[in-house]
């Protein structure tokens, strides 16, 4: 059976697992914490990052590479638009989710969950406050103007863009934060809609049990 190396809390591992769930691909999750990784792991993931895919002799790091590979390997249901302009938009939102959104939302997650719950040290609430007041609002303002009242952000169809955009919001939720529906009503509804898909729900329950945030 193919193996996915990584741990749950990572928005990139979650993104890949949701794609695997949506496509109905069976796999084994091999726990790898991305700190001080072994030489063996670095051979299959040269940047030392999670996730990394392994199927027999074939190995592939990076969530975006793995998800694109899975799309070709298991085409149904399609998660990437066929039309060039739509595909371009989907890849842009995936990139935005993986970079800016992960950066601002996981700052809060790192302090409240990793630092406080896992490392048992006082969270830096000043950093959290700064993230929530300075970094998060411009990102949410942008997304509020982009999301649709539909199954997905690109052409109204659920796909890779929605998986990548919604995944970091699970970390935000673990940190006790949600999108304020009074300030960003379309974004709040969009995130709720995507995270209520069975593929996300099962993983989120598993994570909440592990983090004690149920
Ligand atoms: N672009 C990569 C990013 C992966 C990534 O940054 N993973 C984090 C965990 S959330 C990691 O492994 N960090 C360890 C490090 O940066 O050394 C992807 O999409 O898979």
C-alpha cells in the first residue's frame, strides 16, 4: 500500500490527505515529525519537509507535487479544472493557501497549540494579537472578495484550490479562532462549507481528539 509520510497538524499533510480521501485512494500514514529528520527521510524528501509520498520505488515530496501527481494517477473525481484559465486560477489559490494563508494562520496555531499544549510553555499572546490584528485582516479581506457562494472558488466547483485554502483554517480553529462572520460573512460561510465535506470532517475529528481540542 502507498505511504504518506507526515503528521496531522501540518496543513500540507492535511491538504494531501483530503485529496486522497476525495479520490478514494487507500494509503498508510507514516508519522514523521519535521524536526531533526533522519538521513533516510531526507533522501526521499531533500528539503526535510512533510508530506512525502512513497509508492514502491516511487517517492515524491511536496503537497502540490503529490496532489498534481494524484490527479493524473487517479483522475476521478477531477480536482483540477480542465480549462486553462480556470486551471491557472486554481493553481494561484493553491499557492496563496500554501504560502500567505498558512503563514498568518499557523502563527496563531504555533503559539496556542504547539507552544502551549505540546511544549507546555506560555504562548506569546503579543505575537498572537499582532497576527490577529495586523496580518490576518488583509488576507481575509482579499479572500472575502474572491470566494463564491458555491461549492468551490473556481467556476463554482470544488477542487484543489478549496482544499488548499480551507486546510490552514483547521489550524486556526485548533487555536480557538474562527473567521468573524460579521466582518467576513462570505469567507466564514465558504470555510464552513468546505470544512463540512466528509473528507475534511473525518480528519478534523481525528486531529481534535489528538490535540484535546474537541
Ligand atoms: N511546499 C511544501 C511545504 C511543506 C512544509 O513546509 N511542511 C512543514 C510542516 S507544516 C515542514 O515540513 N517544515 C519543516 C521545515 O521547514 O524544515 C509542501 O507543500 O509540501
